[in-house]
C-alpha cells in the first residue's frame, strides 16, 4: 500500500508539473493562433510545452503502476494533491508570491487527505472485475455524466456551468482509473498482447480523452472557485465508491467513520479555500481574474 501511495503522489506531482508547463507554454503562443491549427505547430516548437507533455505522460505511467499495486479507493483520492502541487510548482514557474492563506489551504488539503486515507485504509478487493459488473458502472456513470453535461449546456457561462462540466470530467477520470486498474491486471496476468486487445485499455483511453476535453471546457466556462472543487472532490469520492462497489475493496468502518468525515471536511475546506486564492489563479492561468474581485468581469472575459 505504501508503494502505491508513493507512486500516486509522484503521479500527482508529475501531472501538476506538466499542467503548469503547458500553461506556461500557451502564454508564449500568439493570441491570433489560439483557435487555429497553427497553434499545435507553434506548441510543438516550444520546448516547455514538450516538457509538459512528458510530465503528463509520466503521470499516466505512474498512475497505472500505482493502480496495479494498490487499491482504487486509496490511489484515486491522492490526485487531490494536484491542486496544491500546482500552486507550489506554478509559484516557481510564474514567479508568483504565495500568500499565507494559500499555504494554509495547502496544509488543510494535505492534512485532510492524510486523515481521510488513514481512517479509511481500504484493503483487500479483487484484482479483476467481471465484465458484467462493468455494465451497471458504465451505465450509471455515463448517465450521470450526460446529465451534468446537458445541465451545463442549459446554463450561461459562469460558475454553475463550470461546476457541472468539471464534475462530469471527474466522473470520467474516476471511471478511467477503474478501467486502467483492470487493464493493468490483464497486463500482469496475460501479457502485453492481451493488454492491447483488452476492451478496458481502449475504454480508459477514450473516457480519459473525453474527460480531458470536458475539463478544458470547464476551465473556459467559469472561474476556478467553481471548477476545481467540483473536479477534485468528485474524483476522490467517485474513486472510493468505484473501488468499494466494483473491486470489493473494504474501507474501515465503525469509529473510523468519524475521523474519515473530519478528514474529508478539512480536505473540502482546503480545496475551496485554495480555489479562491489569487495565487492559484495566477499559477494556473496568468490572465484569470480572482472571482471575488470581479465576477462580472470573469463572465465577460469568458
């Protein structure tokens, strides 16, 4: 379990680094090419963007290794750390001075996550999931994701639209992680050929790509205070639910529920607190306004 958690933390760090570097590279691309095919050509000539791609790719590899050796219910919530790690790394890349409030938010997020995972301590479970068990999981998460997207499309640009799209992306991320764990089980048991022929492999690739698209739409639809909590918290909760429901992983219950709820409460507070800071907005998007200072301006900008 310790190895899988370490790999998950490294994956979260690598993904945060890749995201920050990609955003840094995007700032160097001429605005006139932002919606044209020339954007990709410009980015391919940018070493920082290529380094970001390496970071995101390495994150996917580390996540796969973490899922292969650990439980989904323990590994997936660790990716909440991408948010505070983006602040720490982005502060260096963009030379942003982090406030006391942002550091306090990082402490609440990390501390809450540690208490939450220590209290639940999921163990056991199956290495493989029968295909019939995937049917209700795919139907339910697909229906919820579709409902969230349709709800977002009915809303104007702003917080509600961003939150719905981010929650849909988080559902896809958690489901893709569950499929990735299953695919890694195929790889370990039957080898590379079976892995490449497995439907789970293509399932997590397609769902992961769709989630990435929805995340981009969420970032454009509204401020971080709406999208980031919906993304990080939904991903963590759905990851635990899928781990328990699909893989029969067993979290601790009884008196351990109380500290687990306390940890999740601290984690939630830290995520919302961090999402409201100017520091994070500047680290993830140098042009983003702080929501509380100019909500109307944000709506116009979007």
